[in-house]
């Protein structure tokens, strides 16, 4: 069963979407495959490694160098695949916010127990 995404004119399997963190990056990857663009061709044009491009498509940003490089890589990838770069960067920024909030919540739960452990 395939879903038709009118906005990007591309078919995406629901299994693909469940397997990855960010569906926008999965949609971009599907659009790239539909157009017949290889990751190697994008790597050659953008000077970004194939592993980094795979990490972008999988939404696995831990494998990217970090900082401004991540935003630049995502922007260049979006341009190469002809996807709205603002949407991809917004999705990346949103995933960064979620990643930052989780450790803080864990710290608060640990702080709650510290007085009991010190007594």
C-alpha cells in the first residue's frame, strides 16, 4: 500500500515513514530515488560524503559533523533533490529541540532524588 503525497508528487511507503525519525527526510529520499538521482551524484556535486547524505536521509543527525555544517549539508541536499530547503531545515531544528529537551528532563528527575541519596 502506497500513500500519494500531493504536495511533493511522490509515492512513499508507510513502512519507510515508520522506520525513520523524520518523514520529511524520507519523502526527500523517495523523491530523489524517483528522479533517478544517486547519492554519489549528489556527493560529487556538493562535496558532501555519501555517509553524511545517508545520515540526512535517515534523519540520523548524530553522524553529521554538527553545528552550522549540518544546516549547510541539509540545505545543499535539499537543493540537489529540489525539495523546499526551509521545510527540511525546520524539521532538523525541531529534532534538535527534542534532543536537547530530553537530557534536561532526565537531569530534573535525578535532582529530585539527590537529597534522599545524600541523607
